[in-house]
C-alpha cells in the first residue's frame, strides 16, 4: 500500500523540539524533528524510512508550517508538511504527500 494512503494513522505525531540560537531566536531542532518523524513513520506505517531532511532554521511561530523530505528505503520521496502548534515548538504532521 502506498505510504501516502496510510497517512491517517500518523495524525498523532507530535514533537517537542526547540533550542535557542543567535540573538534569542527560538528555532525548531531539526535533528530531533527528523528522528521523531522517522521513528513515528516506521512505527505507525511499517515502511522503512531511509532518511528525513528538515530545514535547519525554522523559527517557532505558532500555526506556521514547514516541509520535510522523507526518503523511503526504496528511494521514493514524500513531503511531510508539519505545523507548529505552540510556542513550545510542538509540531504535528498535517499531511504526507508525493514529493513536490
């Protein structure tokens, strides 16, 4: 079954990942976010995830969205759209779709 079709099981993906950098700006911890996405996708969907790549400089702004690239073991690429829920940098998976 296609990875995208099983995305409904991933609605509970929440990640708390922040750290401060520079002049007091708070940004999403991309490494923690990538690890959490990979772990949760493998656990919930059962597909082998080769890698997850998220941007390094996403400022914590509640309701803002950002994309991460998910590469499956077979080489297929998907885009994971994440939304920042709150100022604590909790994020949720909005959708998983074929790579843009």
